[in-house]
């Protein structure tokens, strides 16, 4: 059962100990109270300010597991604090082994890489965190919950996802997605979440099924990717993948390919993206 008073108190106390610089936000105007504002936490977690405010006021609807996980990341909770937050919300804490929780230090590291696109995935392809430059690159400001934010699921079930990549790259990217997921499936054999994802993809996508039957296994640690952006055109980027020791969370950083105009286009995107986000906010 949800502990509304305890949840409200914990959220408020975590918010008050964080400074804007801790989460990659500018200090802005002088603050009358310590810590982050409610709207800043809501923005970082990808939830409405009204929903978050109600949680801090011990009222409103109970948060879902996805919302609690997003709040834990936004408030830079470590694993123990994350589990406590889940218990206060009346939910079972997710297994420690199977990703989804990003250590505060990893987010801090990612947040310092402001001039290159950076994102953090779970081992199941769920986008857990990304910086503004990735959002500008892919044209999506907010993170999507569940399968809607899973790169494997969207690649094989949502055709419009592929519009970001040149068509000649599709077969290679499809094979890389499947071999990467196969490695996770092997390492976490029997885990319900990875088994469900694979079974659902097998049922939904003929292409995935054919590639899965090849039984190719390869953890993706680097790649060269091309993105088609509607305003700046084709951008070619090196993708470096940094794995956590448990290999359940991975940080992806994209760097310009030498001899191309990718660096100039990223700088332009950084300006365009920032302006767009401020307008939307």
C-alpha cells in the first residue's frame, strides 16, 4: 500500500538537497528556497508538474512503476534510495541486476558531455536518459515510457522510426540490434522481461524472426551511424558504447566522423535544439 505522507516527504527532501548544477541545469535567478523547483524535477522525470506536485502534497493518483523509476533518476537516487522510493509508492522494487536504474555518477558524467549527443540505455534497449543534443538529433524532446521508448521494439514495429537512417543502412542496423539483444538474452536467460520482449518481437516482426534464427551474438561496443535530420541533413557519427560492469546499463556517446561536416551540424543542432526546448517550455 502506498505511503502517501512518506512518499511526499522523501520526494521533497531529495529535491531540496539537489542543486541545479547537480542535474545539469543553470542556476538561473536567485532562489528563495534551497534545491530544485518542482517543475524542474517534473521536467527531468518527463512527467507533468501537476502530477509531481500532487505527489509532494500527498494526494492525487498513485504513481506507476515507470514514473517512480523516472523520479528516482531525476532525483539522483542511488540503488537503496531507489528501492525505498518504490516501497513508499506501494510497489515492488525492480531487481538490482536488470538495469533501468542509472547510478547518479553515470548521469553526472553524461551531463558533462554537452557538445556531443549522449544517451543511456538499459540492456533491453530502453532509453533511460538522454541529453538535449540527442533529443534535437532524433526530433523527440520527451522520453517515451515502456515499449514506446524501446529502440529494439520501435525499430521492428514502428516503420517511421527508420526514417532517421538512410535506407541502405537498415539491414546492417537490424542485424546489429538482433545480435545485441541475443547477447542480453543469453546472459539473462530466463529473466521474464527479456523473454517477453523477444517473444513479442518474434510474433510481431518477420524480419526480426528471420534474423533471430541466424543465432548471431555480438555485444555492440562501437559503430558508425548516419542520421537524417530534416533541417541540417545527413550527419555521420561515431558511436562509442560504454558498458557498466554488470552490462545492464550502457552509455552511448556520438562523435563526428572525421572528414565530414558533422561537427558543424552538431553545433547548429545544439543551438536549434536549445531554442526549440525553451520555446516549448
